[in-house]
C-alpha cells in the first residue's frame, strides 16, 4: 500500500533538507576508510547515490549492492537479496558496507555473520547508538520521518554502545576505528538529532 499524501509530502521535505547533506557527509567519511581498487558490497544500497559518491572519491573502487527490493533507478549494479543470505561466495569482496541498515533487522548478528562470510577482511557499519529512553525516542522519530514515507519496515532495533560491542565480538569482528562526530544535520537541528547518535565503525575480521 502506497503512503498517504501527507507522508509523501513529508518524505519530499525530508529529502530536500537532509538527504543530500547526509550522503555528502557519509560519502566523505566512508571514502576515507576505503583502499584503492577495493571490491565493495553495499548491503541495503537503496538508490545507490552514496555509492556513486564513494566511487568518485576512491580510486578504482568496484562497488555493487544488494537490496530486498532493488530500485530501477539505482546508481550501481544491484542484486536482489532475501535479507539474510548474500548471494555470493566466500571472500568475494574486500569489504561489506551497511549504512543505517542493521537497526531495520530483527537479527543483526546473522546478517553481519553472512557479511563476514563474503568479505575477505573488513566490514564497515554506519548506524545509531541508543543509550537511554530519550535517545530511543529521538531515533524513532528520525526513522519514522525518513523511512515511513517510503514504506520501509521499522522495528526500531537500536543498540547501546555495549550492545554493539557485544554484537561485534559475537560476529568475530575487531573494531579498527570509530567516528561519532558526524555533521549530518545542519544547526540547530544537530543539537537534537546529532549528539553522537550516529557512528561509523571500520571492523576487521579476526583470524
């Protein structure tokens, strides 16, 4: 069922105010983590606009994506995906990327473990941190505004810092770096929607 007219308008407003700035900031920060000539898989790539930025910034980057519902206008090659098992052999990619995907799943460990299977060395995760009820409420609102107009499933499965660290350990990943100062929102909105609710982690598979 398509969103009602009010939600469509909300989605357009959000796109104008936030989406462009968001992918520009994330494109800059994530590109800095990539190595020349990498083969990268973006799990839940959406429209692929972020990946187009990454490709323009990272020399020789070969990036493709998977989506549960691939978009016809995706900017990169995109393969249909069942949400659990990635349709690629072991160590097929140098790294897998998740951008605001894992909090939409009910079993993030299984998803990450399969990313580790198809990744030769690295996993990069951009997601949210919820340490208290106010964080959770703020993230729910952000998720609803940004995703409900597009019919995205919203389980609001946010983790604390301790929860993320436990998840990484169970998946056999060691954190190489983490960044939590991400200027995704302009002032004054950053005072509410920023405040270290977002992070980017570069993680390496433990041998």
